[in-house]
C-alpha cells in the first residue's frame, strides 16, 4: 500500500458555519461544495479536507439516528513563516468565529511558537511557527 492520505473528512454539526469560517479565517475556496451535505477544500497536492454534515456523516458510518461521531483527540495544523504569522492567523480565526484554546506562546515541545483555536464546529487548529520545519520542492516535509 502507498503511504498516502487523500482525504480528511470531518463531521460538522453546522456546515454553513464551517464554510463561512474557512472562507473568512483562512481564505479557502471550495474545491467542491454540495450545499446541505459536504464541502471539500484542496489543502495540498493530492489532499482534500472535507466538512460533512454530521447527520449525513453518521448515516454514512451506519450509526443509529441520534448518535454523534464528533471530533476528538486530534488537531489540524497550519504552519506559518514567522511568529507574527501566528498572531495574524489566530486573530483572523477568532474574528471568523474561533474560540481561543491557547493564545500565541512558546510550546512546551520542540522550540515551536504556536496558538490553538477551536473552529465553530469544534475542530482544534494549531497555528504554529516551527523554525525547524520546511517543505521541500517535491512536497517532502522536513522536521527537526
């Protein structure tokens, strides 16, 4: 099997709020938008993130009506080029409806400067400046 991830699909209780948040906070344009069902964003070569109406998501998983799959125990990350970018993007996220989980500050781990925000649907985003992080021309991520 190829070591690859093609889609990240997250259940969202409010698809319209998700659409507005990712437009207003990150400036994302939909790759595919099916009103009332799902919206996909191209976030990297070969990678889409989708926000799927939670009731439809749960039906797709075969969960009984009234149960909730939810999002738990994970973060998505957006790395920026410098510390100022952490403040800028965290502020834009809050203005678009995110709640601050952790304001911009030094991380406990690895010399990273970051903030954590929770989008209107409960997804936690780490906005980080990691001076040891870079992406090579072929898309390989170098950490350390």
